[in-house]
């Protein structure tokens, strides 16, 4: 995540991550502004690891709108999984990050 947030990320944080973490999903935020060393991971792009062994690369257009996903072959998945573990360990739990950043809430004056 980089500042400023895209409209898509604002939507995700408010309408997806908030209720999903309340339901028990463990979501983390890797804020490049707060963790500059993580900026090197930007070259990899966004990805998802499914069941610890399948990898899909998530595609976005220049304005940040989601464009779909592409499956990564098993032969290269191991490297992506290792990078995902590094990112996960550098990231902050969403509920902690969200509480520390009321400026991104829809009505940040109420927080």
C-alpha cells in the first residue's frame, strides 16, 4: 500500500477488510510509507497465495482498478511464496493499522 490510497483500496479497507477481520480473517497491511524497506517488493506486484502452494498474480491498471488474476506455474510459485512470507512478516495487522489511520475512514472526524 502506498499513500495516497486509491479509491479501490479505500473501498477494500472500509467495506471488505473491516467486516472480514471482524469475522476472524487475518488481514495485514504493508504500508510502504511506514516500512520503506518493503518498497523493493513493489517490483513483484500484488499476488495471492492459496493453500500455501498456489499463486496468482493480481493485475491492476495505472489508476489502480483491478483487472483480473493470472495463475503462476508451480515451478515459479516457490519464489513468490517466499516473498509473500517476507511481506506478511513486515506487515501490520489490519485492525491495528486501521485504528492508527483514521484519516482514511469515511467519516474520520467521528473516530
